[in-house]
């Protein structure tokens, strides 16, 4: 069974992925677009597509696995991860706080059924055996060695999940805003060829200022800058792989200065109507230019010099 882009496009839901480096307005864009009654979304990041042990990570690991033990471990970790996200009561082998508040089966009616179907689809057969690194029992899963078959199963999982969500909620477009979508957008669009991608960017100096103090970023300024440079350059590299009809890059500053113009452009890109509710969204808390007061003169000089390539690439004055 081969992954046919033409066939999948005919059966796919309309999906818009939003991504960026974090602290650049991805949540804001999702919240605004969701004011249109044709747009469906969830009030949190679903995570199952791009987090470790999620769809993209597992698809890559299984299709590239040169050892049956590696494939067995990847399939089992994928199953455990997806089941963990099903309900708040899902037991975790790692930590009680591990995705503690996720309950995807509450939002996706057929979530558990589709997870079981996915795992069955990528497992060619199960056999009794054991190796030193095996998880718990003596049952091993042998993966299908046909990469196109595995890709088809993953694609069918995500597209069926979103299609059912849209149908049950009477929506036309699903918007998903996992922060690091931009790092995997080429892989996401391979699974969902009909999808589109909004790449949110922001003045790198403001991103750095906003990173400071976040629980998921470094605390040292030089480390934070290195962290950001790698994220934004990887995102731009992936952006260049895309057809110009599939993606659009939006500056957070442009959205705040000319919201109607930017949101009109985004509406056309997404294939939805501009609605007056968009104009009522509060964009006053963007903290544009916060870097000028948050950092010392010496720090500003260091940040600007270190990020001069990225500032130029994204069109920000130095």
C-alpha cells in the first residue's frame, strides 16, 4: 500500500499548522483564527505529532530502523506515549506529572480506536522473544519493512483523527499550533500534503528577552542566543523546502501594527472569511521592543552583534 499524494489530497481534511521558535505569537494567531466559526482548534498544544516518541519521531525511527529491536522499542514507546495522552488517569512509567493534564480522547471521539489501529498497522506481526533492553514482557513487535506502508498508516491516523474532529464539530479547517512545528513542517506536510503552514517570527531580540526565565529554555544569555539561532535557522531551512503556496511567514510586529491587513492576508491564505471578531482581539500585550529596556547597553551590543545574520535574514533593523 503506497502513500499516494494525489489520493491523500482528495481525502484529507483542511489543516493549518502554525509554528515558530516559541515566544513569537503562535498561540495568538491560533486564538484569532479560531474566532471564525469555520475554524476548529483545541485550547492547548496537542503535542502528539512532534514531541519525543510522537508521530514524527516514531515514523522516522521505525522507517530507518536497521534492527528489529530498535523498531520494537520505537513502536512500544509510541503506543505508550499516545495512550498516556488519552486521559488524565493514564498511568505513566516515567512520572505522575508526565503529560498529566492531557486528555485527547475527550476531544477526539475516536482517539483510542485510531491509536490501536495505527499500532496494529505498523506491526507486521508479534512474536515471543526477549532481549536485554526489552520493555517488560516477552512479546516483541516486528515492524513492516515497507516504508511507504508505515507512512500510509501514520498519515491515515492523523488525517482521520482531524477529519472526524471537524465533522463532529461542524468545522471546515483544523488549526494546530505546536510551537516547534516549524522544525518538522516538511515531514508534517508529507503526511498531510493538503495542509498549509503559517510561520510566525518576531524580532530576535524580543524573542531572547522573552526566553529569559522560561522553564524550557537556558538561563545564560549566550546559551539562550545559541538556542535561538539554531531554532530559527533550522526553521528557515525547512521553510525553503516548501512550495510558496503552502506557507506564509508573518511577523508578530506587522500583526500588531496592521492587524486588519495581516489578518485579511491570512484569511485568504487559509481559505476562510475575514470576520469582524478578528478586529476585537487584544494585541496590546505583545511587548514589542522589550529588549531595549530589559537588557543593558553591553548586553544589547552582544545580542545584536551575535544575531546580525538572523536580524538581516528576517528583515529587522540593527
